[in-house]
């Protein structure tokens, strides 16, 4: 979903002159419940830029997937693949002046979930579909990977109260977390900022967010680890 939360109206060079070193295309990633969408919204508002969001609620198979993963894994995964590919290809077509954009997903995360949710035959079919898409999607200038233990994620999922997530079990979520860890251990397609998000609240506390924002502006290449401590509060 391309949102109008903050519509770009200047080039990347102009933004750097006006507001410092803002990356051109920032992606926030991490496992379910980590807060990537909330952080992406806040970054886009801060950068006054275009926001690109996943639309999980638009997937007609997702609720049924959480009720019966075995029966609905493949249609759920294929729907997400086509949806994400379309969004990123649309984004690439609008990149006339390289404005700043913030997204809450990488396309590669789709293959990560496919490995966890699909059986061997389904995964072979999924791979054939993926390879036939011949995707040409924009490369991020920065990926922010948010990490937290499964216990923290389960609590955040419980608090946000999405109905179809109530049946999510800890074992499944642990497999997702492990897959993210393995994926980003090898990831080198873009500068990477790995953030321990266990003890910090980027969304509700401005001081926490400013701490992260400073790190985002400084990260331009390579792999960096950021382990902030939440600001003491009364």
C-alpha cells in the first residue's frame, strides 16, 4: 500500500541539503509483533516522505491460515508474493527523482516465510512461481532489522489484539525468529542496521525514537549493531 501519510515533493539531494543525510529508500524488517509497521510510519512522518506498507488484512487466506496452517499455507504465501511484488514494481515506476521512501517489508522476506510454512512439494511449486516472476524491484539504501526474544513478541502480539493472531503459537513464532536470524546473518544486499528492540519503545517515547533516528542517519554502508538502552522514565 502506497500511502499519502507524507507525499514526497523534492529530490533526494534536496532533502539532504535541507535535513541532513536521509537515506533514499529505507526498509524496516523483523518478525511478527516487533513493531516494524509502527516504526516505518514514524520514520516516514519524520522524513516527510512516501510510506509503503504491507496489507496483511487484504489477504483473504490469512485468517484461515492461522486456523489451519497446513491447508492454507500455499494460497496465503502466493497471495503475499504477488501483492508484495506488485507494490514494489509500482514503487520502482514512480521513482522519477529518487525521493525518500520508507517501507515495512523486503520482498525477500516472502521466501523466508515460505520456507517455514510450506511443505516440500508446495515449496518447490512456490519457487517455480517466484523464479518466473522475473522481478526487478528497487534496492534499499538502508535496511533496519528489529530483533527481540519470542517472549517479548508474544506479549506485543497479545497487546495489539488482532483477532486472527490469537491462535499463534510460540513454536511457530520461534521458527520465524530463527529464519530471520539466519537470513540477516547472510544478508549483504544493502547497508544493514541490526537493532535490539527488546527494551526500547520507538513509537511512544520520542527520546527513544531520536536515539534510533540519529543512528539511521549515520548508517551508510556495511553492517552495524545498535543496542540502545531505553531512557529512564519516572
